[in-house]
C-alpha cells in the first residue's frame, strides 16, 4: 500500500542554522515526490518535486530535498533557516502505477526562532 | 497562467443549514479537481475528486456531496450541516494524474455553530 510518513510533529531551529524536515515513503514502482508549505489560514503552496534525475532537487525559497531510494526518504533541507520559514510542511507521494493517487503526510510544523 | 479561486474565505453556519462552497480554475482545460478537508491545522483528508464534468469520486462517506457542472467548476455541498463538518476546506487542481503536483486554492474556514 502507498503511504508517506513525517515522523516529527514539530521541528525547532534557530535562525541561520540549517534545517531538515524528514519524510519517508512507501510506494510501488518509482515514486513522484513532492513538498508543500502551508502558512496559517492559507492553501498549500508547491515547493519542489522529484520525478527522476538528480537526487538533490532545488525548489522555491532556497529549499532543497534529497531523494534516497535505498532509504525511501525525501528529506526537505535548507542551509540557513529564516524566521519567515516558520510554517506547516507537507510531504506527498504519488505512485507511478495503479491508481495514481497522491498521498499527503500528516505535516510537520517548523518553528524558526530569531 | 493558471489560477484557482475558492470562496468564501470564511463561513459561519448553524447546524442543519445547507452549504455550498465553490471552486473555479482558470487558464487550463480538463483539470483534475479535488476537495480536501483539513482538521485542526494538520493532515489533509481527501473528500472528493473529479476527472471530468459530472464525474465525481467520493473517498469518505459523509454528510457532504460534490458536483462538477462545468469543466473548471467544482462545488462542495451539504443539505444539512453537522457540527463535525467544521474545518478548513481546500480545493485543488492538477494536470492529468498529478505528476506535476497540485495547485491549491486559498481555502474556506467553515465553522458550524
């Protein structure tokens, strides 16, 4: 069965420090992987996606994500966090076979302290 | 460019009243359309999706229904709201099977009192 897990409910990081938001997935075949960000009372905004190619994907607002096939992970990273990065982050996976449904993780809340 | 409009932004409705939330997409044709509900600012629950006019798939049995009367219009309805229908409702669209990701509307905060 297709699934995605975000093991941390919350991540706290100081401004200027690197940040990582973790995501692991389970899907048949090659996955399509996504990260979205949600600010309070807003819809989700697309950050980046991995379909194929380079394992390090660069996205919006200085974020990047690393695809690791052996560990079935797709962690979101940023070299230097900003207070304005504080938001709710969602990982999502879409199978490349079968029903082609996109499954969203439960979300990880990121707090960046000044 | 493609845009998605969702309204209203906030809604307070009494228990037992009807509901109609509307979502429209501009700048694309034959999008896949989705309604999600987000409870308590966390995970997303897929309620309905549509791959074409009049084609609606329901993911979760509930007090809600959806319709797609036009290619780029998606409506979420209820005949009688329950307290448990309160939440943040999000409309989204994708090209085809969603391989390029989803674009979400700005959401509707529904409070049933």
